[in-house]
C-alpha cells in the first residue's frame, strides 16, 4: 500500500509560519495535495500540543485522528546547535512519537535538559545528536529520530 505522507511540518507557533496553520487547515490542504498521513509538527510547543490533544483522538494505533478520521503522526523538529571537533554543528532532527503520553515524557526530559519549549515551535538546543537520540529513546524505544537538514 502506498501512502503519501509529510512528517516535517510546523504549526503556527513556529517562527516564519502562517498564523492560519491549524488542524482543520492542515487536513484541508493535505487532502487537496493527495497527502494521506500528516505529521502534527511542533509537539514540543505547549499551546500547539494542547490544541492537538483537544482535536486528535488516540485509538492505541500510534496514529491519532481528527473528527473526520484523517490520520496524523505526532511529530516535532528539534534544532541542535553545538560545537564538535572544532566546528559548529547546526542539525535539525524530526521526532516521531507513538502517543501523547510519550510526547509528554519527551517534553519533560527536554525541559530537564534546559530546553525552552515555550519560545518557538521548533526549539533550539545545545544537545548533540547522539545525546538527543539517547534522551528520546530513553523515554520510549519506538520514538523515531530522522535527520532533517
């Protein structure tokens, strides 16, 4: 089965994004473009996460759906900026999580590392990529970490 999907998106709480980015509009335009599975983007942002929890319903499959049944996967992007080997590294990773419970645990683990989740939908941190993987896999082994750019 072929599914067109987009996991690397953002909500309206990320810098340089449209204030019209909400779940109904994401679903509307995903359907227009033939996208059948969409990342939520920005699950690290408290206000966006609250909206997502109010709209998307979980059924234990790891694919929450809106009221129309459109499927989502819980996703976020983390921007890691750090020095390694005498060079500054700027790496973005997309996270995919299986449930809101796991998302809450990831967000708490990031806060404990000093990451400010309130400032932007795609938080910037000084966590090196291997450590980021350890943190999120320490919450749940099924969390996926995808190098984005």
